């Protein structure tokens, strides 16, 4: 039995551990926090959304970002202070624009494949994570936004995703509580929502039952690898393994450099609020159908009877994890405008750093050394893609000869 180390106890690390255990590997997972899913996998938007597979490498996104640079509450905000990391990332982002259509369709294909794995794992392990399989409704206020969504739908269809246009009247049938005027929308019946934190912690318990070792509270100081082995050094010593999988989110770039690989992940901050529905009126006024407001760049999910999650925005500001009021306030205001019957007196704020590669595709597969593998860089779709990328990297570890083909299939970084 081969011994495999995994660095990172977020959604990608835990799903990777699960996939490897099913294939008979001896797995040790390193997590610097006291528990799994305490950073980027803590309080995201909750959507399992193949319909949100559109990559951002598109000229309209670039132009919007330039217009929004001076707005503190903009959906996309770039700190103008230069750094080599940021400049190199944006240069590669621009270079990936010609692959926009292909990468969007490919991401949709991966997201569809991920669903079956994730739902089956939850059923097999008895994981309760506030799953709602009610679909996702994309809402558009303008003809221009709706027309763009039609073009995106064609790309998603190439990846195998079916979503249908809906009129404003049909939108209100799907979600009667939604206030405001809209040009139209698109509805994806097969999409779903759930609590990423609950799922990850539930799966972490499952991997321990299956024999995995989780080293909580262990900060990895150094890593290394050769053609035959890999090692991990931490405060308690150095451990040797047959293989190493980097699932460290925004920390993957520095670990990759130690292993001889360039993994140009940039930390893109996203914000969320969790509105506690403490009274019956708020519980009735909050939506059950998940929404994506493309203009505001916000997504929603209903997490059980008494919680409503709203998340979004993208902030390029390095490794800054501060929660800014001017970035939170638009999320609260959106709830008050779209769902005026919801009481927003008790709202929990959160921010996390999404690990994003310039072409918006995850890095999956083998590194320079045959004993090193990566499952990282999922950006805003880590929750959505996690199960299928875990399966792909586990297949690559199991048969190293197929690792390069897996990498070419889903990674362009």
C-alpha cells in the first residue's frame, strides 16, 4: 500500500483523501487549523453550479474591471498597487482570452461530472449538509445582460448542460418572493446548493473512519520530492511518503515553487453574509430557489429553514483577509432590495481567499517529479468541481503513466 501525503484540509484536500482511500492508499492529511474547512471552505456561496461555469477571461469582464477600479463597492475590485505576482497573473489572464469559449464548455462538463460523485458520497457516508436540489435561477435586469446569457448558454450546452430561458412571470413562479423588475432569466433545474463547511467536515469524519490520518494544527514548513519519494517537514519533524498531493489553495504557489513547479495561483477575495432567519416572517420571505445575479455578481443559497447565504464580489488585494464594511454593505443592501421581508438585523460577515489560476481552470495532475501531484486553483468553483477533480487526481496517483493525460485534459496553467 502506497503512503500518500495531502497538504490542505479544505474541500479539495478532503475530497482527494476520500478518493485515494477508496483506491486503497494509506493517506495522511496535513491541516494547519484545528479543524477542516476553516478557511476558503468555510462560508462560500453554497452553489453547486454548473450553470456558473463561464470563465472570466473575456473582454467585457476586462472592460468592467477597468470601469470599476475607482468604486470601493464594485463587484470586481483590483488594488492598483503593483506586484510581480499580480502583473504576471493578469498577463496570463489576458493571454487566456482566446480559450474563453473552450474553457467555459470544459468547466461545465467537469461540473456535471462532479455532481454524481458528490451526491453519492454524501449518501454513502450519511452526510447532512443542507442540500437543496431546487435548481439555480440566473436573473437579468437588462436586455444586454440577457443576450450575453444566451450566448453563454450555447457554450454551456457544448459541455452538456441544459438550462432554459424564463420570462419575468416564470421567474416569479419559480421564486415568488423575488422583488424588482427583470428582463428575464435562465433556469438550471439540475443545479443544487449546500453547506460546504458541513459537507467537508462530514467527509473528514468519513475519511478518518476509513483509516486516514489527519494531522490537525500542523504547519508545513517545507516539502521536497525525488523520482521515488516525497517528504514533508513540520515542527514535529520530517515524514517520508511515496507521493505528495498539494491541495493547499492559495498556499499552493509557494509549495509548488519548493517542488520545482510553477503554480501561479492568486488569492482572489470573496465575501459572504449569512442572514439568520430568526422569525417566521423572515423564513417565509427568504427564497428557497438559489439565485445568481450576474449584474451584481452575487449568488444565494438557502441553508435550511433558518439561514440564508449571499456571497460574491472579487477583490484582487493580495493575501489581505480583512473584512471591509464597504464590501459587505452591498450584499446586505441587495437582500433588503430583492427580499424586503427578510429581517437583516442578525447577519454574520465572512471573507475568504479563492485560489485562482489565470485561465480559470484548476491545476490537476502530476508535477515535474513523478511523486508530486496537484489539485488546486479552482477559483470560485472549488465546491462545484471538488468531487470530480479529486477523482481525476486520484486516478493520476494510482497510475502515474496516465497523470500527464489527466493534466492535459483539465489544466492549462
